[in-house]
């Protein structure tokens, strides 16, 4: 069969590859001039540094099959994400760990002492937290919350933490040892040649025809089925309204030598307008010494407008209600399936994106074998 797959990010590429390996043809369209979607990386023409064009991407997963899959298409180099944070004029390490706690309170506590100390700071009177702020206060108390969570969250979401659901902070990123590895997953790494090379490798199959600079709306063609990894509301011409996204503005800073001396520095204080700065040569520590110059990006978060790149789905009560209407509309529409972060309006890490695309391919092949059409969604976007 011949399919149309909209979007050449990880979702579209992995799906196309699995279908191609099962003997099907796909045309993969992307309106951008490159593959890899928001994971796109390219070497900076002036310095040679590998830049993450749509924000820093670190690969981490607990899914062995997904890890093996990315390693099949690219060489993953060891990389541990260690994030620093500036708060109240001092530099700390994140996630909040024993070093952060001892430094912040000027103490030398051991793990048990620190655990008891933080528990004593927690607001025990908040038994059923009604929002993000109450959740944080009930877990860490006022001082840690204000230093590391409040300002950053307000900048990131453009909302007061009292307006955000408590569920955002179900798992508190707090450690009572000196482990400053940002992620808990057993597999973590960075592709030696960038993510775009990996996605290009996935798409490199005789059953896949990639067309870049091509919008689905203008593409035309006769296909057995369409798989759409673009924005769900966009497919329907925004007829039920626009699903809200946060967008990001990146302000480039170039210099000789180093600017941060690390990959990511978060700015927790609210009076600093950006959320973080990333120094991209440090995402490739194996080659960082090679570059005499440096390229950094200050990251500003704001509500996305019609012309902006949709980055983080907002998914508060209003958006979920609109999403529910779009999901119902999609389920009534024939010949198309929606997947990926934009097609299902969810924040997805790369490993989850790849896993979901693999599973979508498996489900599609099973449906086709039964003579049935693929479903509108391979999982419930509202779940
Ligand atoms: C700032 C930021 C940082 C992140 N950092 C990490 C990280 O460190 N680790 C991690 O695992 N994940 C990270 N992610 C998540 C990662 O970006 C996603 O998992 C991944 O991009 C999802 O891939 P996708 O194919 O579903 O979507 P996308 O990458 O968005 O690809 C969709 C593609 O579809 C194209 N498209 C859409 N509509 C149309 C249309 N109508 N016609 C033609 N083309 C169309 C778009 O141009 C785009 O290229 C981060 C995300 C953000 C926002």
C-alpha cells in the first residue's frame, strides 16, 4: 500500500521505516527544509559546534528496544545531563540534591539529617494540595520552593503556580544523596553526529520518499491512508479553536572561549526574564575542547501565537475540553490517523515518541492484515 505520512520528526520517520520494512511505500512530507522535526541539529557554519536548533535535546530512556533502535541508526556517545541553577546570587546543582540542600542552608547534613530537615520544613497543614504551589509547599516547604520552583515555574508557564494543577509536581525531583544526574533512566546519551543524522538514517529506505519544504495542505496525491504528526487543530482548520501552546524565543549569544562552562544553567529568579541559557558545545563533551568559540542561547518562554512554533502543550482545563472535541471530530473522520506530540497534543520525550510510533506501526500492520483501517488514534490523547 502507499501511505502519506505528514511530518519527518521521530514519529513520522519511525512509522515510515516500520511500514517500509513490512513492504509498504510511504511519502513523508515536511514543511520544513530538514528532517528530525524539533530534534533537528546542525553544525554551526562559523564554529562547527553542533547546535540543537529547537532547544537542547538529551536522549534518555528505560526502554531497551528504543535505545537499541537509536543505536542502530547513529553512534550514541556517553552523556550525563547535569544542570546548574542560579538562585539568589548563588549557583546550585539540580535536581535539588544533598549538595544543593547543604549549600543552600549552609549545613553539612548527611542524607538522614537532610531528609528530616526538609520534612520539618514541609507544610504539614496542607493535606490535600489543590494546586502546584500547595503541592510544592507540602513537600519541601517555603524556602526551597521559593528558591528553586516558584520563579522558574512562573516564567515557564506564564501563570502563577496557584493556577497550575498539583499533578504537575506528583514526583518531586529531590534527592537526599549527591547524585546530580538530571535523569533517572538507565540509558542516556547524545548522538555523535546529531539527531538529524539519525532521523535521516531511519528515513533512508527504498520504500520511503521524503519531500521537504512541502505542506500537507498543498500536497495532494492519492493515498491508502494518511498518518498525521502535525497539530491536530491545524488539520481541522482550527474550526473548534486553537489548542494553546507555550512557545520559546531563543536569543543567540556568541563569544570566544566559554560563556557558562556547562551545558545548561537555569535562572530561577523571576527578575531575570529568561528561563535558562544553554551552551551547545557542552552537549558534545567529547569534542568541546576543539572549539575556540562558543554559541549559547537564552531561552524565553511565552504564550504561543498563530505564527509561532508550538513547543509545550498547555493542557489546562480549557484546552482539555477543546481537545476532547477535536478527538471526537477526528474519530468521525475517515482515512487518517493522528500521532506524535502535535497529533495527540501531549508533551512527549523522544524515547516515548519512538515507542509510540513503533507501536502505531505494529497496530497498523495488524489492522491491515485483518482488512481493517488504522484507527484515528493509537492511544487516548485525553488519557
Ligand atoms: C524545548 C524542548 C526540549 C526538549 N528536550 C527534550 C529532551 O531533552 N529529551 C527528549 O527526549 N525530548 C525532548 N523534547 C521532546 C522532543 O522534541 C519530542 O519528543 C519530539 O520532537 C517529538 O517528535 P514528533 O515527530 O512527534 O514531532 P516533531 O518533532 O514536532 O515533528 C513534527 C513535524 O511535522 C511537521 N509538520 C507539522 N504539520 C505539518 C503539515 N501540515 N505539513 C507538513 N509538515 C508538517 C513539522 O514541520 C515537524 O517537523 C523536547 C521538546 C521541547 C519543546
